[in-house]
């Protein structure tokens, strides 16, 4: 197929990325969370290409990335809560699901036909530069084949999507390392996906507890499906010792062959999570398994455990 261009994180790389996007092509871009696979959110053809490159089910809507709140307000209807959170956490790893405005020109494929839209303002300076140069809304799911481990480096993007996308803008590793927190704000405030901003921090800002995902909010979305973020090797959580065929990923006082953070630092653990899962998968080989030390269920630990639970879940074939 096409040969994927590797773009440098300089002015020429940004200009090339923006030009490809304006032509309806696909560019994997660094964000502070994970690399995103960007395409023109107004183009059915570009968005269809995103779904095809990732092998992603069509009923799973995409996050739309914009450079600032003003651009987000052209797509979604903000209430006082949403505006306050945007003021506090944008740019940054917060995605809000809000009522979709009419006549935005967004492709129906982006929202999967829902009356809502997920919007996010990324903080990564290169994502910001590309968004401003390109000048439109960008649909960008994580730049990995659907169901596999999310990419936190350009090499991870190429591992999964080489020759299926036009370009990748290589800016090294992502600082946060775990996807954005997704907050539903259509009616009550619902935590749709734990992520880079701890739920407690959002609760503090909102002055109220977040609701768990209920049946009415539940879209049939891979990020919310049981098996996701999956390495090849089976994975076991809450392990304090390795069994003979296991590669143990440690945390804090649980020492492993690898570790998420020897000092028990949650920020370090989140930043290295997906790279460490890839390393463990390689070490486990064809017949081995992965075991992971217990991670506290607080702060970023909630997002880390969410990803580990999905990686540990029974796999659906295909
Ligand atoms: O950090 C991130 O959020 C990264 C970077 C690239 O921005 N993006 C990302 O996208 O994680 P993706 O597609 O892998 O996950 C997006 C999640 C999916 O689970 C999808 O179902 C959900 O957002 N989503 C999108 N639109 C939605 C909507 N209208 N209602 C409910 N969930 C929605
Ligand atoms: Mg994803």
C-alpha cells in the first residue's frame, strides 16, 4: 500500500502533517496522552480511512480534537459545568462528551450517529501546532490497531499501522502515557473512562461525585469493552510473585523482572505503562504469561487498573 512518511518535530514536519490532513490523509500525531491517528473530522472519506486503518468497529465514535475552547464551542453545546472544566483543565487530558450542535459539518461517522460529541483540546505543543496550521476539527482515536496496546511512541504507531497511514510525526515518548479521562456531561456527570486526569480531581472541581457508567450512557465502545489494550500474552493482575512461565511487572515494594515504578510513583507508572506491557509481551514470547503487581485504586491508579483489567479480560476471537 502507501509508504508511511516519518516526519520530524520541526516546522517542516508540522507543515507537511497539516498539508496531508487538508488533503484528507491520515497523520499519527503526538499528544500528551498517547499518539492519535488524525484525520479531517468533516470528511466522510478521511474518517472512513481511520476506521479502516485501525480495523475499528464503525459503531464506536471518535474524539474530535480542536485547538481551544472557542473551536470546541462551534461543535458542542457547553453548559456552565463544561465551561468551568474547560477553563480548569484545557489544554490537557480531559475529553468531554456534550450535546452535538446542529450544522457543524462533522461527518456522521465521527459521532456514530449519536446526538453527542466527544471533544478534547490536547496540550502537546506539536498537536497544537498541527491543529492551528491545519485549521479544522481533527478526529483522532489512539493510533493503534483496534483492541491492541495504545501507542506512546512513534515506533509503536509504526509497529501497528505502518503502510496503512500517510505519516507519523515523531516527537518521542508521550508524557502522560495513558488516554484522556472521558467525562459525560449530557445530564448528570458520568465518568465514561478513567484517564490522565484523576476522577478525584474532577470531583473536586465540580464539587460533586461522578456517576459510574449506567445503562443509558453505555455506548458499545471498544474502550469500554471488556477485552481491550491487549498484549498477545495472557495477563494476571494483583500478583506478588511470578509463576515459572510469567514475566512479573512490579510496582513499589513488589519487585519484578520489569517495574512500573520502583518507588511506587503513579505518574511514572502511567507514563511507562504501555511501553512496559509491550516489553513484557516480548519477553513472554509465544507461551509465556504476564503478571502485574497490585496498583492502588486511587488517582491515576484507577486509569492504570482500568487498562490492566481490560488487558486481562478474556479475549474475543477476531
Ligand atoms: O487521550 C485520548 O483520549 C486519545 C488521544 C489520541 O487524544 N484518544 C483516544 O481515542 O483515546 P479512542 O478512540 O481510542 O477512545 C475514544 C473513546 C472511545 O471509547 C469512544 O467510544 C469514546 O471515546 N467516545 C467518543 N465519542 C463518544 C460519545 N459521543 N459518547 C460516548 N463515548 C464516546
Ligand atoms: Mg484507543
